[in-house]
């Protein structure tokens, strides 16, 4: 009997909005797995869209047209979008891979560096909502049903590994992998190291 096809793997970028961030990792996952690389209109250097003006709209983009379970692989603020999608449609989000994300918690209590000033200087045309909205999912994390793989760089100042440790305890079905010497771009720059963990989690 033929096996069911693997769920689509949907890659969510961080505040850069650039779906190409995930291309190195995507190339290391099985070729037979269908993949979608999303970009965030109006963030980073991405051209804006009139109907994308906040996190609610990004969640809508992720879930648009999804009628079968998918796996979400998310970087940084994309992890907030992924968690919100899993909370909104738990039957449609099979598994999560959350990389260097805030997870929708107050990162300041973990000693995280504030990325917003540097971001605003690097991307002066980016939509302002990205540096103004601060989603708080703290009270909802315990209700996330999707199994989650958490991947952190041990040298990440923007999302310290302490946040990953907190999320590993707050999410009901989560496992943390930390990468020595890696920073906030661990998902892209250390793709070869994290790929085996991702494949095992999503297989």
C-alpha cells in the first residue's frame, strides 16, 4: 500500500521578511517533501501589500488555502506567527520547528538584546507595525497541541537560549536543541548541523 504523501513544509522567515533565509535548510530536507517558502510583505526589503498590516495578517497568509495538515518551520518573529497559526487551527498544523524565536513571551526578562533600533536603521522603509506590536502568548503556550522542535544558537543575543529553555518547559510537547557558537541566524548559517534534527522531527 503506498504511503501517504508527506505534509507540506511551510517556511516562515523572521522580521527580514525574506523567504530565501530558509533555502539552505530546505535544500537539505528530502526532495520528495513539498515545500513552500513564504515572504512577509512590507517587512525588511520586501515590497508591501495593502492587506498586510500586522501579525493577524501574517497568520492569515500562513493559513490561506491550507486544507490539509502542514509542518511550519519558523525563524525568530516567524515563530510567533507559527504559534498563533497552531493555536488558531490546531488540526492544520501537524508539527512545529521554532528557531531562535521569542515565542510570544517578554524577552527582556531573559536579558535579550533589543533588535528594533538596528532593524529600523537597516530597513527604514519597513512597515512600522513590526517594531510596535509585541504579541503576548504566555498564557496560551500550554494549549499548543503541535509537537515542537526548538533550535537555538548558544551565542544568540537577540533570543538567548534561556528563552528556548523556557519554551521547552511551557510548551506541552517540545524538545530543545542548542548549537554551540551559533547566533540568531543559526537556521541559515548552521543549516547542515540542524537539518538532521529537523528531518527526524518531521519524518
